[in-house]
C-alpha cells in the first residue's frame, strides 16, 4: 500500500490522505492535503493513569469536556487543539498521546 505521508516538524503529527499509515504506526482520521484535523490518541488512557487522574479531573485541568476524554480513550478521533490541551495538562507531547502506549 503506497501512501503520500509527511511528518510535520512541530508536533510529529502524520498528514495522510490514505487515512491509515502503518509505516508510521499512527492512524489519522479526517486528513486533508492541508493536514490532519483529527487524530487518534491510543495512549491517552495510559498517560492519564500515570498522572493518577480521573477523566473528569483531566478534562478540567485541560479545559476540555469530559466527553472528549472518554471519546479519545474509546478510540474515537479528537480535534488537534483538544489533543494539544490534553498533552499539556498531562505533561507529555501530542506525539506521545498518538503513539501506542509504552510497554
């Protein structure tokens, strides 16, 4: 499967028009040629647990809705701005949230 993917220097997000990038190990949803608008965050639950936060606590700390945390942890894509806010609240990078959980 060929893919026209590119990694952005700012946040290491994958911009992909094929919607799946097995080479990079990150899947994006809603991608456009201008860049991804939403991304999956498979490590969100891991990093939240490492911070010993409940979903509601993380949502309040990040300034997002608790439903966004639940959606992200349940495998639904989140807006990039939401991912950045969650990453900042957890003390990690957006790329860490998008990567598979450590271990």
